[in-house]
C-alpha cells in the first residue's frame, strides 16, 4: 500500500478554498432542486453550470476531479479533461500540469498501458517546467514513481521517489516529503532490503514528529512494525502497533483501527498468549465488519483461524474458516481465500479426515495456482515492457547518432563550399602557377575520397554489427530473466505439490506399510527439499547478476552480525554450534549484500563440520587500503586444489547425502563481494577448518 496518509489541499490553491465554500453554500441556497444538491459534489456540479470567475471555475473543476477519484473515476476523468481544456484555453500552465497529473493517476488506477500513463505525466512535467513550478515537478515525479513501481520497474521508481523527496524537502513541504520517504521504504521492503527500508521509515517518522503529525507517525510506525514482525522482533513490533492503536482510537479511523487490532493480535499469537490475542482479534473483526472492508475482515479472520489452529482447536478453526469464505464470497481476494482453504486442509488432516483434507488442499492449490499464474503473467509482461523500452532507447540513440552524423555532413559541406570559393580566388590570383597544384589536389582528393568511402563502409558495417549484437544481447537478457522467473516458479510449485501430496499419502498408509515404505518417503522429502533450495538459490544468483549500481550506506557490522545470528538460530541449534564475534566497526557498504555473504559463510561453517561443538568466528582488521573481514570455522576444511573451484556455481566437493545445499552459496558470496568492489580468498586444509578472507575498499 502506498503512503497516502490523509487528504491534503494543494498549497497553491488555499486562497480560493473559502471562496469555493461560500459559493457552495450560495449554490445550495438558491438551487431549485435542493435535494439533488444535498452534498458537496452536487453543489460543485451546480456551481460549474453557473457564471463564475475563471479562477473559481478552475478551482471547482479541480475539486470535482479530485473528489470523484475515490467514488467514480469515470466522472473524475471527465472533469479532469474539462479542467485541462479550460486551463489551456485561458493559458494557465500550472492547472494544465495539475490536470495531467490527476489524469495520469486515474489511468494508473484504471490499468491503462504504461506508455499511455507515462506520456500523460510527461506532458504534465512539460507544463511544470514551462511555469517553473518546482512543487508541481515533485508531485508528477512521485506519480511517475508510483507508476513505474506498479509495472515492476523498481529502479526507476526509487530514482523518481528520491527526486520528488529532494524537491519537497527543499521546498519545506514536509508532509509530501514524508510520503516520498514512506514509498521509498515500501519499495525497499518489497525488494527484501529490510534494513534500508527501516532507516527510511525512521527518517520519515522523525520528520512526522517534527511537524507533530501523530497520525502519519503512527501509520509509518505500523509499517516499521511489519518489518520487525517479519524479522521476529515481536516485542519491538508490539510497541509500535500499540502506539498506532492509541492514535487510531483517538481519531476514530475505523480502517486503521481494525488493522492495528489485528496486528496486535497476530503478535500475541506468536507470543502464544492466545486469550489476549483473541480479545484483540475479535474486536478487529467487529470493527472491520461494521465498515464492510473485505481486506480488514479477511485479515482479522486469518489471525483468528491462526489463533484456534495453534491451540489445536480444529473444530473452531474449521468453523471460522468456513465463515470467512462465506463472507468473502467468490469476489474475495484469491490470496486471502487460499489461506482459509489451507487452514481447512490442515485442520481436517489433524483430525484424521483425509478425504476433506485432500478436497480442501485441492482448492488451496487451485487458488494458489491461479494467483501464481496471474503473478507470472504480470512478471513476464513487465519483462517484455522493460525489453521494449530498452529496445526503443537503443533505437532512439541510433537515430540520434544518425542525426548528428547528418549535421556533421552539412557542416563539412559548408566548410568545403567555403574552401572552394577560396580556391577559386587563389586560382584567379595565381594563374597558371596554381594549375599544377590544383591538379595534384584533385588527385589527392580522389584518393582521400576513396579512403573515406572505404572507412565509412567499414564503420557502417561495424555499427550494423554492433546494433545486431546489442539487439541479440538485449534479447538474451530478456530471455534469461524470463527463464529465471519461470524456472524459479514453475519448478518450485510442482515440487511443493509433490511434497504436500506425498505427506498426505504417507499419513493415510496403514502402520505396516508406513514401516516398509518410510525410507522411500524420506527420500522423496529430502529430494524435493533439495530441489526447492536449488531453484531458490538459482533465482537469487540470477537476480544478483544484473548489472546495476550498488548504493553504499553506513553498515554497523556488529548489528548486522547480530541480525544474521538471529536469522540462523534454528541452524545454530540444529548443529549445536556457536558464533563468536570480535569488536566490529561501522563501514560504508551494502547491508543486504553483506547480510547474504555472512549468512552463507556462517551456515557453511556450521554445516560442513564434524566437531562436537561447531564454531564460527568473525574478526575484523583495517589496512591502509581495505577493510578485512575474516570468517573462520573449525569444520572439515577444503583441500587446496579446490580453493578456486568452490566459488563456482554447482561445484560440490561432497555427495548430497552427506551434506545438503545447492552448490550455489559460495558463488553468491563471491558475486556479492565483487559487486562491492572487493574480493574474497580462502585459506584451508582438510580436517583443519577454513578461513574466508574478505577485502573491501575503504
């Protein structure tokens, strides 16, 4: 959800608001059909039919365009186009830019094509530049960012959000600046860069506190709490959710009140304090039911089912899940409905009712597959759009180069004409003496022309080859990204289905068959798990292989290592291991890439280890030119002849039965460090542990 905290009035329009309000009252008073004009929209539409000043007409059209955006987008588009036409008629570039911005946002909501939407915003941006209105430029930049984000082009979205934030911040428009920061955080969260997302939320909350906007701060706090909950920092999440709850009660915002109550209930579910959780979730359900918001209702009922299921109250879980499906109906969001079929399947399975479990699991997979196919289709369309955009940019660049070449040719001809005139004058002045010189020049020019023609042909051929190569490269990249997406999803989905159905089949077997066939089912489970991990890691590696600039920020290595250890708690307990760290500083780097690197190295140190107490140590040294991070373990070690090969994709030194994994982990580590401008080395002997030494530039 993008950050639209509350409806705001354009600061450039404030002087006219009282005038419009007064005219609305007058319109209501003098209207012959008072009942038809009983609300503000009716009053505004009545006013637009009367004779009013041009400035007031602009404001009324603007208000109609804005207010209809939530209720009737067709009417909003109608009045926006009238606003645009009238603005152009009276040559008001500012309101023309505003109209293009509103029109573009309506097109975004109505799912118009990317080209149509961006072209509309670009027209608005031209108007903003013509009238030199900086704030309008910021508004349109933010709208374009939302569009690019919707079409899966996060890099362009982030750049435009940052551009809009800079404008609003310099203008002192802190409310708009906060929205931009919140949207940046949302994109980062979607991309999995949780640490940077948190920093942007905190920055936005600080500005919100400065302007004493408690509603904005509470909503930002809820978004930040979602990240804390995702990282299993449930106490931190709970504090922020409760602050949001207090504010939402005070302002009586039913929508956010329902969500705050549901979020608090979900945290208490995690803390296994089920009675407290139930009280919050039940209130959330009641509030959501009153406002009849399907998302809020679905969220509350999801957590209520989770509450019952965790307590093994399977009859109540089944009852609540059926109630949810009835309320949501066929038009309910697929993702939410699929969750309730999953609760039904799991609850029936726990009761031993395998027939009903199987039936609901089929429904769950049907909805999951439909949702997945929609996402896959959108992803492929986005990739196609990106490819076409890149292709168009390449063609534009080629056309630009050709135009430049034409200009140079014209200039050269002008120079040549001037030279010929000068030569003519010299010929007249020098007479016969210059005749032999001109003859020689003709000969040289002919030779030069032949050489230029030859070089031009070679250059055109080279440019043609280069264009073909670039086109083939773009196509290859497009196909690789598409293959990566399809492989990572089309493979993972049947793996999950195979695993789920094999588990159900095994549970239905008689005891004697379970004993005889147990080994086979264990093999299926192990193999599907291995293949699933391989698909995930391959997708991760391919995604990281994109040629993109990495933004460096301050990274607290101590806090980062703590977060990695917290994330690996299950593995640490599984291997009975420990992770020791020295004093670690704050450096300039990428939080997400270093998190991935340390997580892989620590997990490998614990997994490839036969000692009674597997131990991984992290140390830091600073040289004149580099940060040096050393990750050591007391594991099985690596023979020197394999020190280079272990960083290659799919290079495994052990069979899968002895040690799990995809064989991609160290390739991801090497790629991550390379993207940071550093390198990684290995010192190890068989049976004597390993030392991975990371060098990062200062």
